C-alpha cells in the first residue's frame, strides 16, 4: 500500500507575510519564539515580521542559529522558549533556522535529548502531537523546510541526523518571494541548486508516489529555467517567485525519499559544519545521477528521459554534464577539493553516509566502495 499525505497550508505570493497575524490567531500562537539567524535579523527581515504581529502578541527572538544548526544552539533557543512561556514558534530564515525551530518544537515538548528523536535512533515513533506549532517563513529558495516533515541537525557527538515526523510539518508556510529579493547572488545559486537537487533526488527515489513525481518534475522545470535569472538579477520578481515555488515543491515531493546526494552531503556537513549544504548537493549531483542510471526502477519508468525533458535537454546522457556546466555558470565550486574537503576524511564520511536516513531510499543501494567512488568522482 502506498500512503500519500500532503497536509500543510501554504500561503505563497508577494506580500504573503501580511497574513502572519491571521495565521497566528488561527493556530493559537500568542507568545511566539522567533527563531532566526544574525544575518536575517541584520537585513531587517525579522523587524518586518514583528511588525505584522497584532498588539499583545509578545514575541521573543533567538538569532543565534549557526549555518548548520546544532544541538547546542537548539538548547539555547529552548531555554528562551521555556523562560518566556512561549506557545509556538515562528521560524524566519533559510533551512537552518527552520530546522532549528523544529528541533525546539520537539524537545521543548518531549522529555529527553535530541539524539533519541533522530530517525536512525528509532525516534520517529517518539514524536507526538504535543510538538509545538511552527509557522515557517523562508527567506531563501532552497531547502523547502517550510513544508517538510523533517529537520537536519548536528548532535553533540558530531553526527548530522534527520529528525522526522508528520508532527514536524509546520502548521503554515508563508512563502513571500519579496523576502528573497535581497539574497546575494552566490547564496541564490547555492540554495537554488539545493532545490534542484531535491526535485531530482526525490523523482529518482523508487517509492511509488505519482503525485510527488509530478510535483518534483514541475519544480525542476521551474528552477532550471529561472535559477540563472535569479542569480543575475536579484530583483527579477518572476524568477524569485519561480525559485520559491520550486523550493517548496521539492520539499513537498521529498516526503517520498531522497538518496545518495543527501546521505553524503549530510555526512560531509556534519564533519565540516562550515560547508554549505546546497553547494555540496550541487557538486555531488552529477556523480550520483551517473551511478543511479542503471537502477532497474530508473529504467522501468524511463526516469532519465523524463528528467531530460523537464530540463529541456535532448537526451538523458546530457543531464549530468548539464548540471556540471550549470554549477560552473553559477560560479559554484567545481568539486569537493575546491571546497576544502581532504580525501583523508572519506572513511568517516562513508561510515556516516551508510547510516544516514537517505541512504536506503536511493534507487540503487550504495556500498562503501560505491560511496568512495562517488566521492572520488566529485573531487
């Protein structure tokens, strides 16, 4: 039996942030913890969010989210949630603040450390309806965490793990492309390739979910057509709307599963927290696409031909080279070595990747030797 469940409410358009007050009232949030990062706050976006709240809605701000959210940062935010008796969370930023907010939503309402809620520790069944409500307001077009059922955080022991549950899906996603107009070109490129990776990987995943496949292919088409425009002209409103939609669509679709790109990028990001997740995905994609090409599920559904069509390519063999060329045109690194990754780290990366929750949903199961070859091909 295939279970297909899309449940959250999405408000998407220029000016959608103006709906925040009514959404807080609908959900019952009167004392929100606003989870964000220093950059988003410095850009004035947090102030714009606070101005949308009704008088009497008492908000407290946590702006210490690191680029890769950690268990330690989550505890700091939890302390504010408890101290100010918050009744919900408004996450403002990219995937890092939104994922951190989800970690707070679970750990502030359940006993025990974050580790016990990780999917690889059997944590899915431990997360209940007691999870605090989250309103997610993305300021980048990449992770799609605003509609996802998971959060990726770095534990105190250094592992980068997924915390997964239907209860983690934000109660509402407010996707306002206006908030992305000032996004710097390189961050636009890196987060945009993250969205493309989500659309590609979830479409390649073998689970039966035709709605997810359709959403992923449409998101891929939008992102592929508009990512260079958004990078070149930060004020291009049509491109910004297309990228925000593609980001959201990729995450709606990846309820179906991801694959080796993400098991490797999670492992690398855990061991080298300064690496950008979207950039890692961009660099790893070509090798993984070539690795997946021979999987029976890929051939049975003619998936590579359908991907090529969505990207406007004439043949399936052009997909991986087109992604490599797109990375070059966007100004992203050509490989892992350029990002500072030392091959001496590969054995640990492989151990983490084999344990990652995305490992089993790749269309072709990778061995340790396969992961080594993928890493070497991505150097």
